[in-house]
C-alpha cells in the first residue's frame, strides 16, 4: 500500500473529526509524520495513532480538508462513488432528466463530502471550480469520472480566480474534456444563455432557482423591480408568471446585456421589460415607479468575518431604501449570500432597516438555498444563502 503522510492530532482535538466536521485547524495538530505538501492526500490520526479520516493537506488556518471518515483508500473508485452518491441525491430531488430544468449543482463542496470542490452542470457541460490545491490536482480524474457518472460531453475547469484567491496557486481556465457545446439551458422551462467561460461564479446563480420560481408564482398582474439582476432570472420568472412589468437593474453593463439576451430568448414582449444601469441604493432612494414586488439580491458583501460589520451596514442601507420606498402592501424578496451573516443576524439587519424606515413589516416566508446545495449537518457553515419575503404595510 502506498505510504500516506500522517497528521497526528493533539489529545482532545479528535472530537470534531469524530463528529465529521470536515476541517482540521493548524492549532489541533501535534505533529506530522512524514513530509507534507499543499494538496497531498493525508491520513489524520489521534494521538494514539488510530485512524480518524482522510483529507487534503492545505496551507493556512485550515490545515486539512477532510473527505473520508472511513478507512477506505481514496482511489478512483472512491471518488467515482462520491460522484454517484451526489448524482443519486439530485435524481431523488427531481432535477435529473427533468424536462423543465437542466441546470443544477452536482457537487456542493462539504455538503457533498468533497471540500474544495464545486461542480455545476449546464446541459451537456459540467463546470468544475476547485477551491483547494488537493481538489485542483484531481481535476483530470474528476473530469473523466463526470463523463462516466453523469454522461456530460464536456468538462470546463473554471478555477483560476477562486484558486488563486484561496491558495495562491495558478490555474488556467480551459476545457479538460470536449469543447464548448450548447450553452442555452433551461430552468423551470425558461431558457438562459449561460456563459461559463467568462461569467460570474460558474456562469449562473443556480442557488436562486426555487426562490425565482416562487416569485413567478406571486407575480401575476404585478410590477416587479429586480435589483442586482445579473442574468435576469428573477425578471424572467416574474414575466413567466404574468407580471405586467419587470425592471432589471444592475451596475454592470455586461449583466444587463445578458439579461436582454435571456429576455429575447424567451420571447417576452420588450415593451413590458426595461434594463436600468444604476447603483441599487441610489435608484431605490429616488424610486418613481409604484412597484408591487422588489427583489434585493446583492453580492456577498462579507466574504470574511472581518468584513461582517461593513456588510451589515450595506445590507441595512439597501433594505432601508427599499422598505421606505415600496408602496403599502408591497412585497420585498431580500437576500444575503454572505456565509458569515447567519439567518438570525440577517433577520435582525432587516429589522433594523424597518425601524429606520419607520414602516410596519411582516415576514411572510423564509428562503434558503435549494436541495442541490446540501449542507452537512456537521458543517453548518455550508448554509450560506438566506432570504426573507416581507410584506410592507
Ligand atoms: N440575482 C441574480 C444574482 C445577483 S449577483 C440572479 O438571480 O442570478 C449580484 C449582482 O449585483 C451582480 O450582477 C453585480 O454586477 C451586481 N451589483 C453589485 N453591486 C451593485 C450595486 N451597487 N448596484 C447594482 N448592482 C450591483
């Protein structure tokens, strides 16, 4: 058997691993038996040398990202089985062979027992985004396995930006298998042109699928403002659901062009849709249209704990402006995708905004990421998307 470097934990530091929390912090390590490089597969043992888990060594405060809690060698079969388990969950969840939707997340990092890896599927193409050197080094094998398990025709590696930010390691965005194929995909029956090569994230905010769909169900006869629209998904769902008007706002020209393209693809009457290039808060402060529904889906303002305070202020500003301006009886779909802003903190932030706006606000529904973005119960940090539908009286 191949010799694997062993990471020996300090006495008492094995508890979180026994509970299947997928991270080992540097402070938990007593010593390393052997040589270790960033990305190596290592065995984590307790201070008596007993096996606890397999993981990828990393640099920084998280020293090992764990992917296996049983003593099963992480060979090709092991990884193939992981992908098959993840694929089976998506099938159970109804998004495989679904005539309405062929866009979904296949691997959601820790939520699928594969820390450092995200895989999104767009029709016949899988897009891999690695956040750790260990997963990045496996991209070739993973690409082959994606073809075997999912049957995709192409696999695109979109790791350069994330990987460099997370680990300093360089990567080239490229096709690992196949080439650019059909990029028009479906979500709940609507068509989207997906640009995984140059778009944000892997090209699309898949995590908002069910929340966009809910908006569609409430939109009949309504006037909708979709701020932070990116590819225009909330607007398209609103129009699909019978909205009489949808305005899509973003500060990025590219985003507005993508929105226009997607609107055309779905054949909506251009007279009932408009794109607006503006800063969301500025536009909301000078609101002139009596919208019935406003969507607030800003980017993750706080990517780290250190930025949380500023992020809260930014969320408060946006929510306050929308709550102040929306007509009585209007609904706001408000979101935060910052992992460090938890559900309670977010609700508290919206409450602070309501106090400042001096309006009466009721929570109608709480929203979250969908089933193809699962959260390991041992790793609550995996829950990042939270939203509220609020009514403003
Ligand atoms: N709601 C989208 C995803 C939003 S991503 C969806 O369903 O797909 C966040 C978007 O906010 C990006 O497109 C970014 O360009 C835009 N953005 C960032 N800061 C902004 C600001 N101050 N005003 C308006 N848009 C902004």
